[in-house]
């Protein structure tokens, strides 16, 4: 299956190409993620995603290496992120039954549909 063509980075003045269908090149993606975590994300939320979460996420992704959404559609896509089915902000936890391994496009789609990060 062919990959989508790379697009120019959306960061002002950057001429690099964005990888994996993202908006920003690798360097500017880090900058935008840091900006989001500092200014837009709830400070209480940052505390929930500490070292313990990183260990849980790494264990889960190791046990579930493929995107669970893509698998349901018959596609085999490597999982890159772990999604909380019921967000922590709405009472969800880090138990295995509340987690889902996803590729970046599937995680972004679910996040937008829920209105968590980019809003509706």
C-alpha cells in the first residue's frame, strides 16, 4: 500500500517535510507538543502522565504491538500510542481494560472526535 506524500511543515518559515502524515517536521513537532503541554493542557493532566504512566504505556505497547482499530479493519499497522478509552479527566484509569494501542492517525482521529485536544 503506498504512503501518503509528505507535506511541508506547518511551522512558520520551516521548509522541511512532515513525516508520517503529520503537520510538523520532527523538530517542530517537539516544539508544538511542549507548547501544548505548557499552555493548553490542564496542569492537573500533566501530573497524571508521569513516570508511572510511561512504564504502563511501554508495557501495554509491548503486549499490543499493532493498532487495535486498524486490526478490526483487517490492516496490520504498528501501534505508536496508547489511548485511554475513558479519559483520565473523566474518571478513567490506567487499568488495561481502559487502554487501547493505536497508530498516530487513529489516535488523532479519536481525539478530534472526542474533542479532547483540538476541540470541535
